[in-house]
C-alpha cells in the first residue's frame, strides 16, 4: 500500500536547508517496515541527503554549487526568468528531486549524521511542494 | 504489488529528450495511489526530471554537461569505445539511472513544469531499454 | 511488503568499488517481481550504478570526481575532519545515497554492463552500513 502526504514548505532563501523534521512530522502513521520517498514538484529546487550537524556544510554546499553552475555561463540561452534560472535547473538535476529512505521499526533508517536537505536554487523565495510517499 | 513494463526507445541523438508521454503511454493500469520507478538499463545514458516547456533548457543541459565532463579529459584511460564513452559514464552517474515519482489519483504527481528526461550521452544512436515499475 | 537487510561492508580504499555481489548475496528471498533499494547510511560515501566490466572505468571515475571537488577548494570552511571531508560530502550528493533497481523474475533487472558501485570518498577506511530493502 502507498499513502501520500502533500506539504508546502518555505519559502527558503537560496541555499541548502535541513528539513528532516518537517518531513517526519508530516507522516501520521509509520509502518513497522517500509520505504519513504520524498519528491519535490519543482525544477529549480532539489532534495538530497547529507550531513545534519554542522551548518558550515550547508554554506560550503552552496558555495560549491554556485561555482559549478554559475550564472551567465557562456552559451546558455534559457534566461527568460533571469540568470539564476538555468543554473537552478542544472543544480536540481545534480542533487536530484527524490530521496528514498528505508523505514525500519517505525523510524527512518537514516545514519547518525544524515539529514534531508531541501536545496533552494532560486533567488527570491517561493513555497515548495513536496509529496511524501510511504510504501509498506 | 509491483508490475513492470519494459520498453525500448530511441535511438535518440546525443542530448536531452523529454519522454514523459512514452513512459505514461506504456502503463496499462494506473493504481489510485502508488509509485512509478523508471530505470534505464545502460551506463552511458541517464534519466532525470526537469523542465518540460522550453526546448532551450534541453540545449543548455547538453552544453553544461559537455563542458563538465568533456572528451579527452587529461588522465582518462578508458577510451576503447571512443572519446565519448567515459564522459558518458560520468554523466549518467551525475544525472542518475532511476526516477521515482508518486502516483496520486491514477496520475503521475509531477509538478506543472516537470517532465521525464532521457539523457543520451553517446554519439551515434542505439535503442535504450527502460523498465517501468508500478508499486501499489 | 517491505523486508530489510542490513550489511556492513569494507573498509574500502578511497575510490569506486563494484559491490553488486555483496548486495545480491545478502538477499535471502527474492520475490518474482519487486523493487530493490540500497541505501548507504553515510554522508561521505555514495552508491550509484555504472559500468561493471573494465576496472579503468573505476579509476577514471575517481580521477574525475577528485578534479570536480578537489581538496582545499577556496572558500570551503568545513574542514574540522580534514581536507577530504567536505569534498566527500559534495561527491556523495553528486553520486547519490540510494540505488533503486527493479526485480524481474527473482533477479535484479540490471543491464548487461551495469553494476552497483560503492563510492568511498574518505581517505582512511571505515566500514560502511547499507540497508537493502525489498519491496514486493
């Protein structure tokens, strides 16, 4: 069986944000054993899993991705929505739009240092919709 | 329950291609609630989710990935199949080989602007096999 | 139904390693039809799917990722655990932490040339925990 929960989160400033608790608080009923999939319904934001303890990691992620896919990259033509739009699409494909995590004993099977990141790649906040799916 | 559908698509020219309809047309029966996983059975092509409206996005993706993992990268040794082979492997890991999308009310829960991309990273087309799995 | 298997693998040297057999040998019972998800419980190692035949591909992957996210990147501040730590976090998000593969006729539906990679991004080995989930 698959149950879904839809949430609308943010707006978040451009950068990486830990949303593990936003996700887990949304799930009303946890199966003993299952899978959680979280899917972001956008093309200029992403979801991924990384370090949950030190906020400098979030800053460094932002720095790295800004350098990897900078604004005004030579040759880029899709700029109708501004110079941060196409880099945002690129970054969202690099981080991904879904995270899939086992549910073990009614809890997420994340490692000690793992958290779920929402990666906001646009400047100028909007709310972001996430569908959380519980498979059991 | 998990049902699979196998499809063979393409060949596609090197670049990014929207295949949402190829995927959805293949699924004979949609559950009210479930998950769709699409898995590409290749190591020089990928699947990801991104913008479905403006073809310039597809061109910009191609441009970005060609620059990120160019042919004839210094130090690369795996070139038996030509200079586009190892960059294709790298790109397929960066985009991913699986997309996982919730099924809500018998339809994919994609956002308004989201489509499924097949990313063809080789020059010289071949057909590509995709397994579509419906979990309900 | 979802069944999980937990395994502890390695330590592996920094680089890319094929662990398909480690994964498949762990699964005691294969459903006729299902999904396998493998999830690594760490933030400085990753899982992905790529070429299983030529070890030069593994070396080239290592080379590419070292160049893409080198140590001592200007501006990086998270270096408490050494210069290889933050690049390891970045690389693990680029490769991903979960692989999702269809199970068809009691076997993984991998293509002929596909294998599961464990990507070890730290210098100095530790064991790595993976949760394998079988959905049927």
